[in-house]
C-alpha cells in the first residue's frame, strides 16, 4: 500500500483512469504509482514506455494474472503522455 506524509500534496480524483487495469508490457498511460491487482506489488513509472514484462515478478496460481492499476497519478504541466487530467 502506498503511503504519504503530507496530505496537502495529494488530491482525490473521480477519474475513470483509476478503474483501468493494464497488462504487462502494455503502454504506460501516465506517470504515477501502479499496483498489481493480483499481488499488491507497487511500482513507480514516469509515463513513458511500457509496463514491466511478466518476468518482473511472479504470481502464484491463486493470484491470477499480473494486472497494473493506477493508484497515484502524477499531475504536471508537461504535455501527454505525462499529464493525467484529474
């Protein structure tokens, strides 16, 4: 679970971007912290390139497939793919 110290640096968003899941090696839609919905592993990505491939970490059969979900998005003035519009 991602943690933080200063609440004033985070805002709540109702964006549907947080409801999507992404397969390994798929395009990273924006910079942020992503959590594997199967096992809870978290990674931080800049919003350029691809998610790690399936060899990044292993799952047990009970954890199912690796599925990355956005949990904290980066908001910046730099144009897409970095911008997450809240």
